[in-house]
């Protein structure tokens, strides 16, 4: 489906709902829920290989350096092997044990992977708990701690306190490796609050930034037009 056709059908749907007397807030809630679910699916599709690949590379480097530097080499290598085996087997129990019994990178990586598994199975609250634990871990690179914070926030977009979520996402949008994903979530959160202009501004910050990934810029541009159309329809309905 072309972008123009998609937008045309979206606006037609809005007009249909408006003519039937369906509140715009209900329509936007439905749209935002679909967008949030799609974002969670595409996030792991787009970043999963990089995340897992980075984790495995870090494990190899950690184990390798440890081997040459100190007597902890054997423990490092064994923990790395256990983590890789648990991840490949999708063994949440083993990953949970590693997150509890090991320290530093191994514990953090085990937590990230297991939380992702719980999230995909629909056990959202358990996933949030683990993500929050990873985000609070010491000795873990900020890239992974920020990722845990971002993913935890993503599961709270529907019902979490907007002020708390904005505080978290604002911080990530300013300094994090995941700043563009944080801006995208900001836009969804603003839309949930009915603040369409703020949502459009957040999406503009993505679509107009040459440093943002090209696929994310395209997605932000499309979503921006959808929100602009929704905002225009609300204005027309209020006249």
C-alpha cells in the first residue's frame, strides 16, 4: 500500500467515525494501541540482531580479556558459555539464575534477554520488573542500561503515569544511544494525552534529523502526517 493511499484511507476512517459520533479520543486510543504494538514488534526485528550480536561480542571480549588478566578467567568463560546456551535454548529459568547469581555484564545481558522473552509471551509486568532491575545494575554499560529503561517505559505507555514517563523519556531523548526511539515513544505518549501538536513536534525532531536511521525517519514522517490529519479533523469537528 502506498503512503498516499494509506493516509487517504486513514483520513476517510476518521471522517466515518466522526459522522457516527464516535469520540476522537476513542479512535486515537485505538490507533495508538496498534502503533505501540507494531513498534514493539518492529523494534526487536530492527534491533534484535544488533543487540544480541553486541551482547555475544561483549561476552567473548570479556571472557578473552579475563583469561589473560586474572585467575577469574575460568569463571568468566563458564558464565559466558552458560549465558549463550540459555539464550539459544530460550531458557528463562536459566537466564533468571544467571541474572541473580552472576554480576556485571553477564547479569545484565541475562536480564535483558529473559525480559524480552517474558514480554513476547505477554507477561508484561514480569518483563517490566526485570527491565527495571537491569536499568539499576552497576557495572553495565549505559547503552544497555538505557535500553532496559526504554523497553520498560514502552510497556507502560498505555497505563503509566504520563508525567513519570515523560521524565524518563526526556532524559533518554537528550543523551541516550536510543534517543530517537525515545522521541518516538514520546510522540505516542503525547497522542495518548491528546496533545497532538506536541506529538507532531516530537516526530518532526526525528524526521528532520539526518542522524536518525532512514527507516525511522520514514516512519516518523508517516505518523506525523497521520497526527496532523487527526488534529485537522478535530479542529473541523469543533467548528
